[in-house]
C-alpha cells in the first residue's frame, strides 16, 4: 500500500483541487465500481480532465416513484394471482392476458412471497 500512497501523493500535485474521503465498508461497492471504470479508461494528459460530480440520494430511486394503487392492492397483485392461482383479473381482455403471461415469466413465488428475477438471476423481493 505504501507505493500506492506515494504515487497518489505525486499525482495529487497535478490537480488544482483534490479531496480525500475515507469510505467505510458500506461505501465500498460504489468505490469499487469507480475504480473499475478508472482502470478501464485511458486519459490523454494533454487535455484537462473535468471533475465528475455524483449526487448521492438518501432514498433509493425506485422508492421515489411508486404511487399507490387505486384499488388498494399492491402493484404485483395480478401477477401474483396468475402465478399462484392461474387466474386472470376479472374483465381482462385477450391482450391483457397475453401481457400478464409475458410479465409473469420473470417472477417466482415462494410461499406467499413474490420475487422478480433480475437480468443476472438475482431474486428481487416485490414490495408494496
């Protein structure tokens, strides 16, 4: 680690302004992603590099845009009902049923808990 610290001190002299922040374990996922991006990027030193400003939200973005259902049921009710009971909503058209079947393929029911499979196979618990 000492050689890295010495090299960092040398690089720090090249910047007009630099700020170091210690991140605890909870912040390391984001730092790892930034380090990976930095390792993949080559920078031509003849050009001035503009700083990257990243806003961190206190609330997860997916929680900011969820609206309540008019009928009081959770957003995933129809999908869960199709997976669990093989029943479509009352009055659903042929197109609605087809869409619901297509959506339900990505969901997994474990007892009463519904999960959505993400693109990498991780199960995401459905919350209302």
